[in-house]
C-alpha cells in the first residue's frame, strides 16, 4: 500500500513532467492471492448431495465431527477409493481432495 502511495506521488510528479504511466497504479495495487480452491465449494458441489449442506448427513453419514473420528489419510483413502455405497471421488483433482481432507479433519 505504501508502495502504491509512493508510486502515486512519483507518477504524479512524472505526470506533471508529461509522463503518462499513471495507469500502472491499478496494476501495482493488486495483491494477487495464490489461486486456491475453496474446499467448502468442492464439498458443496461433490459431497453435499449425500452428506448434507451443513455436513449434517443425508443418504451418507453426517461429517460434522469427522475430524474426531478419522485422520486426513483415512479421509483421503475414502475419497480415492470410496466406501460402501459411496463412490470413489477420483474426478476431483488430487489437490482439491487434499484440501478437502484437511478441511474435514478440522471438523470436530
Ligand atoms: C453418492 C453419495 C455420496 C457422495 C457423493 C459422497 N459420499 Fe461420502 N459417503 C456416502 C455413504 C453412503 C457413506 C457411508 C459408507 C459406509 O460406511 O458404508 C459415506 C462415507 C463417507 C465418509 C466416512 C464417514 C464415516 O463416518 O465413516 C467420509 C469421510 C465421506 N463419505 C466423505 C465424503 C466426501 C468428502 C465427499 C465429496 C468429495 C463424499 N463423501 C461424497 C455417500 C456419498
């Protein structure tokens, strides 16, 4: 932010001098966050139909306290291989499965 202000000041000076790079300010101020999948969104589109929109359970068991029951490895196993009548979730990318499993282990 300080940098932006500085640039604004500098560009302002430069503008006075006939410089036209003022437009760079908008680019400089963008603090691009790392692109990351939102595990909750992944859950909503892949799991909520069976496990409920609030992890409360539906056709599948509730997952509200799954973190107290299973560790990340176990959850990943289920996502990769399925369990009982739950189909394997291999259509979800490994990255997203990983984040989803981490997110679920926090549910306890
Ligand atoms: C088609 C319905 C269905 C979908 C979609 C589904 N599940 Fe399941 N899930 C089940 C069923 C049914 C079980 C119970 C399986 C058993 O124990 O025999 C289960 C079990 C689980 C368990 C173990 C729960 C326990 O207490 O033993 C976890 C963890 C789990 N699912 C996570 C997920 C996640 C995360 C997703 C989304 C990526 C997902 N499931 C998608 C139906 C589904």
